């Protein structure tokens, strides 16, 4: 009699969740029975949505049903409500319950708030606000614009892309005189990548005429951006990222902000057979590529279980990102260690196998394959 297959439930519909499914199917094959709990119907690569204000029709969305069919995954269109690790069951919003042999929580973080009075930027859903601003500037009204990274946890790169792509869009249409400023609590541009990358991003900002201001923004009031030191900045319009908080899942431990604590193998602290990956965890950098690496760590651990001779490697993040700066692109790379950045580099050509913005060992080539089938590769997108 063949051994029973391991029942693995993956909760979430983002990059970490789909990477976990792909990795498990590749590494464990038919030894695992996979189920995906996701409230939506699509995997959305939100890294491309920074371009939404400048053109339409290039969103990167992939039907979960297609992915599930390719991987022989059962899809449960629902949302994780609670976890009971002691009985290895999960409760869903609908009231249904699922049993598991291993659970991977990859539900992401919550977008909670941003700078008071600022226009939030959460992706394509908020593109119309910036599009209106561009229309006004092209018509001759030149409002001062602040692109704001709020204090707290967030992924700052999209704000730099918005600022520089706005500058390039205006320049190509002969519009000048629009003051653009990036306001961020970071000590230097994209400081989490280290000084080498910061220097290059600083040069790009200068080339696009975008001012960099290292400050904590408090709120927008009467066309002024109030800073934490009491100073004010002219800002008729402020566009800000959202702050992130953890999902606070009943039955699982969490820190003060609701994030799930995990060890170097993605195991949720104080539980058995329960894992977490991506933005839902306490790992301080919230980025899709890192989330896929965390998912791979978990998948390798689970796939190795039948063979005690295998010793999977713990998570050691490699931070890779693609920065769109008008018609220019930069590829940012940093090796992470116990003290975060250990080494970093920046290049104008992709130093890895894919030029897309979502970089995952299994996910990137899989999505490239889907894109090639439908003729919608995401590489090299510029401003139309």
C-alpha cells in the first residue's frame, strides 16, 4: 500500500502562496495533496501597477483556476478566519473547516492607513488620482507634488518609480516647472539596499529633477506637508504609500503589529506543522521576491521530510528588485544576512534569468510561460 499523501493547505493568493504550490509540486510531486484557500480569483502582480497612471491595459493578472489546473490543486474560494494548530484545522470565513498535515499561511499584510490628507497609492485602483494630476499639469497648472513614504513598515520602491516616471511623462510632453519631491524617513534613497544602490538611485532622482528629502511626514494641510520636526513643505498634492500591519490571525501568535513570528525555516513559533511566508511574517522587509524565497524554504523542508539525510538550508534572503525610472530601468541586488544588507549591486541589465519585476525561482519562469502563450510579456515596459 502506498503511503498517504501529505495534505498541505496554503492560505493566500499572492506570490508567496503560488510559489509555495509550484515549489511543492516540483519538489514533492504526487507525495503532497495541495489545497489553496484564496478569497480572490486571480494572482495579481502588483509591482506593475505603478505604471497604471501612465497607461492602461497592461496589468499582470493570472487566473487562479488556470494555475490550480496546471498544478492539480484544489481551490477553496474563501478566507482564512482562524487556525487551530493543536487539531491541525483551519476555520474559514464561510464557516467551513479544513484539516491539514501542514499549513502555509501566506495571506499578506493589511493596508491600514497613510499620511493624513494625502492621496493613497495602493496600485491600479488609485491610478485615476495621479492621472488627474498629470492632466492638470499638461493643461498648464503646475501643482507642487510630494511623493511620500510613511513611517512604519512599507515597501518604498513604488514611490520612487511614481516620482521619476511622472517626471519623464511630463518631460516627454514638454511640461516643466512642476516641483516633485520624494519625502521619506529613509536616511538615503532605497537605503535598505545599502550605499552603492542609494548612490545610483540618488543620481537617477537628480537626473529627473526630483528632490529627495529625508524626513518623517505627519499630515497634509492647506497645501503644506507638515514634517515631524515642525517644518513645512509646499505640497499642493501629496501621494503616499500605505502603512502595513500584520493580519492578526486567531490561533496563531503575533507581535504588537499583528505579524506572525517565524524561525529561519518559516515555522510559526510555538506551533507544529504550521508555517508562514511573506508579508504576514515578522521579517522586516516586505517584498514579493523575498516572500517567494521564504515559501521555497518551507517547501524544501516539507519535501525533504521522508529522507532524514536531507538537510534543507534555512532562509537567507537575496533582495532583488527592478526599478522603473521613466524609460530607464535599474536592477537592484542585495545579499541579506543577520545584519540585513551584506553586499549590494546595481545594473542597467538584468543580472538574473528574468527581467520581470516578480522574481521567484519557480514563479518567474511559470509566469513567463503564461505570458508567452498569451503574448503579454512584462519585460521592458516603458511609457507610451
